[in-house]
């Protein structure tokens, strides 16, 4: 990510923070509309707590965006954990679309093309790390089970 993209992610997220719960609600509404099957992954989930967790995670990522390498271990752990919930690599594309839609809805005119590209770059990096960690964990578990 370029320094400009990082600045755009930080400044646009500052506009999201005051509407955090609304933004999280928009996100999950979009996610479930885009892929109704994903709702089953949240069947036993306290959605109020889940919305709060989402926004806390985004806050940590945005605050650490200037030092993404420091976030990698936590993002890898998140990827491994999501695999145990039944999240598979295909879900990440839908989550990315839901995130971009949420930002577009929540920020309106503030969410221009350049800001969208910045968020897409950030999400792509994080999703790639999560997917890689999830795949590695699944492969290790399968190898252990086969042994």
C-alpha cells in the first residue's frame, strides 16, 4: 500500500467510527444479502457482540496500517480461528464486497474511487494473510489426522 492509500484508509475510517454500530449492522445486512448461506455461520452468535468485535478489529487494523508487518501474527491467528468457524476462502470475496458496500453507504460522497481503491488494497492484503494461515492450519490438521 502506498502512504497515500494508508492515509485515505485512516481518514475515512475516522468518519466511520462515530457510526460504528450502524456501519457494522450495514455490513452484516450486506453480507447476508450477498450470500444468505453465510448466515448459518452466525447461527449461535450474539450479533451485538459480533458487530462490536468487527469494529474493534477494524480499529486495530486501521491504527496499525502504517506497520502492517506488526499485524501479521494477529491476522494469521484470526485466519486460523475463522477456519474453525467454517469460513472458507470463497467467503473472503463476499466479505470484501460487503465491506466496500458498507463504506460506500456509510460514507456517501466521502467514499470516492481513490478511497475505495485504498480500502480494497488493505482488505486484499489482510484477506490474503488470513486465507493463507487458514489453509496452512487446515492442511496441518489434515496431515495430523492422516498420521
